[in-house]
């Protein structure tokens, strides 16, 4: 049998309902427990913890006699099942004779004896009893007025007699029985200070309680931000004619649409299959990381999701400098975290919009960020940070290029040139663009291409034969020039 002292007993004082009144906390080992009246102490053997049934405090002289007998017999201690108010002589005798005196008011002697006996013998029965008490106390703490994680840990640890703590462990999976999670996002692992059978039994239940509390705290803490994020998604996706209708709703939710907004767009791309969808556990983990990352910053931040893509929105009063740079700093950290969640099978591209004012500005910045991210992914350049060019023409071209349908339609216009081979097709597109951009002038096109006008004319003759298009028709000219610019834009981004 392992050594068991009064100190070990007091570690379970809440569950057992007892406390030390006098005498040393460190005395001899408790080897057994017995129920006996105060007058029967002289019949007990050394190392016995005596439980004395009592409805009221014994007379002082009887206590003095009992303490002398307990010291002489080498008893491990005396527990009286009532409140005790010891006289000074009794306190001195307990200290001098090294007899711990404990009080267990309103506790049935038989129940106390059984509980202590289980502690002495250890084993599954004692572990289950202690674990059940720890779960009971943790549940009561969770149901309290505040019900914080720290309060639950303290209550369960005190009941077990073993400290419990929440450790950050990146290897924790939400399916682990000691994982503390918000939804399916692990925020830590519940760990006991030492090896203890009761703690092993109680930990999964306490971890589940902590998870519920953490979920509730997150809901209470971030609910306004998440509601505003939902509104931002609606605003970004809405028809332009409906934009003004969001102003009143935004004001009620505390979203200052009149401020300056800059948007980052985080786009996932599967390396093996660009059409695949990332694991569903990524979105909640990314949301929690982002909310914690921006908490306490001067700007107002929101993270929202459209399908598998994330929008990071930073809002502040107009006139503050480095708005896009500050969004980029947070966006890059979010990008790296998303990459760490999915591993090498996925790559995340961050597109950045420009700071814009008001509700329409927020939509414009979001469109810029989306175009930047989509065009990078479409041109096989995922994984970086893309900034939208602020010039109007390039922005329009990027929008065309980012749209699979538009890109496919414009690609079809020039598809016949591909039969010439990659190099001759590229030369033909550059020649055609120079010709069209200079209003069908062979002279100006030749100057741009450093060719003789006759050489440009010869190339154009071949191009007309291949495309079978009327390049003198204004509508055809516009479509072909747009197709050339979009194709060259894609080639420049490889």
C-alpha cells in the first residue's frame, strides 16, 4: 500500500467534508480507518485514523484525555463528526503529541469511513468515486454565474486533488478525448499535473464541459462581429441597386459603412485538383484565428466567407495612412495559417483591394481583391500576394481574365492562331494588337514592333487568312483587341 498522510486526506477535503482544526498536517502514515467513541481510542493500534461520531463538541477535559491517549498509541489522527472549538490546552496537546485533529461537520461516520478506506486502498473504486465528484464540481462551476474556464479547472482540480490545466498543443485533434474545442477547432488539450487514475476518468467529461463554455464565450464575445460579417457578404453579393438599403441595417449592427474599407480575398487552390474543395474544418479554424489575431487593434476588422473563400475587411475613418499595408500584414499571417492547416496539398492566394470609401467602396475593394486572387490562380500563379493595378483598363482586363466564361469566349476568338504553334501564335497576337491599337496603321504598328510596314502587312495578311475575321468592322476590331490584351495579360502572369 502506498503511503497516505493527513496531507493527502486534506487534498480531498471538499469531497470528504472535513478540515484540519489542530495538530500537524504532516504526521505519521494513515494505515487504516476505524469508527470509535472518544473513550475507545486506547483500544486502537498505531497508524489508525479514528472517526469519532458526535452531534456536539465534546467537553474540553474529554478531548484532553483523548489527545494524550492518541499520542501514546501513535494514532494517525482523530476526526470528529461535528464542529470543534478546541481549548488552548487541546491545541497545545495536539501540536506537542503530533496528533492531527480534524472536524467533519454533518458527515455520516460510515460514509466518511468508506470514502477514506477507498482512498487508502486505491484502485478502480476510489478513482471512480473521485472522478465522479470532480465531474460534479466542474459541472456546478460551469453552471455558475460566470462559469469561466479557469473556475471549472480549479473546481475539478480541487475535487481530484490533482491540478488540471489547458495546454496549447498543435498536434491536438478535435476527436481526441482530452481536446478542448470550439466547434471542431481545438484550442488546447486538458492535462493533469501527474499520473492519476481518477483524472484520466474525469478528463474527457471536463474537456467537453470546457468546450461548451469556450463555445459560449466565443459566441458572446464575437457575435456582433460575426453578424456584421454576414451583412458584409450580403452587401458584396447584392445587386448594385440594393446597396443603399444596407445602410440602415449596418448602422443598427454598428458597421460604419461611411468609413474607408480595404478588403483582402483569400482563395484556396488544390495542387492536384484546382476544382477540389478544402477540408471543412479549415473555415472555422481560420475564423477563430482571425478574430483572435485582430482583437484589440484600432481598426475594425471582419472575416467572412463566400463558399470556400475568405474576405478580410479592415475599416477605419478616412485619412489614415498605410491602410492597405496593415491589411496586408494581417492577411499574410492568415494566409500562412491557412496553409499550415491544409499542408502541401493546398495553396492560398491573397488578393488585395485598394482602400475605398462607403458601401460602394467596400464592394469595389472586394471586387478588386477577388479579381487579383482569381487572376493569379487562373494564370497558374497561386500562393502569392496579388495587388490589383489601380488603372481602370488593367482592372477591366483582370476582371475579364478572372472570369472563366469571359476568358473562354475571348480565347475562342484567337484559337485558330494556336494551330501555328506557340511561338508563331504569340508573335501573331503581339502583331495583331499593335496593328489594332494604332487604328489599323501599318506604319505605327511597325514602329512599335521595330519592323518595316511591309513586314507588318505580310504578317497581317496571314493572320486575316487564319482568323477569317473582318478587322475593318469596329465591333470585330474591339473584340479582337480585347482578346489579344487578355491573352497577353495571362502570358505575362506565367
